[in-house]
């Protein structure tokens, strides 16, 4: 059972890539479909390249955002560590001054009597 001419054109249109790249007689028997298939193949490949480039760009943006977040967290961690250390020494200094003043007060009380 052979396909009619219209059915052959329909089948040719449905299997674009295989017919245009693998079938040796396709471009002779169906020149318009072959040209359309080549155009479709070209557009599909260009779209795939564009999509890959966009995905790579999004991946790079995500990576950069993650790096920025890590840097920010590291800076915040360093600030907290630095504040705790300077606060500690400030407290030690205040307590030291209070102890020194109290000692001076007791010394003054002892020499006056």
C-alpha cells in the first residue's frame, strides 16, 4: 500500500530533522519541505544555543549572588566578633577604674586617720 502524494508530503513534514539530514533522496523529492526543514533545524539550534547561554548567565548570576551572601555573612560575623572583643575590653577598663578609685578612696581614709 503506497502513500498518496499528499500523504507523502504530510509524512515528510512530520519527520523534519531525520528526512533532511539522513534521507539522501529527500531534498530531490521534496525541495520545499527540505528548505523548510533546514530553516526549522537552524532556528531550533539557534534557540537551543540562546537558551543555554541564558541558563549559563542565570547560573553565573546565582553563583555571584551566593558569593555576595557569603561575603556579607562573613563580614557580619567579623563585626560581631570585633564588637564582642572591644566591648569586653571596655568593661574591663571601667571595672579597673572603679577598683582603682575605690582603692584610692580607702587609701585616703587610711592616711587621714
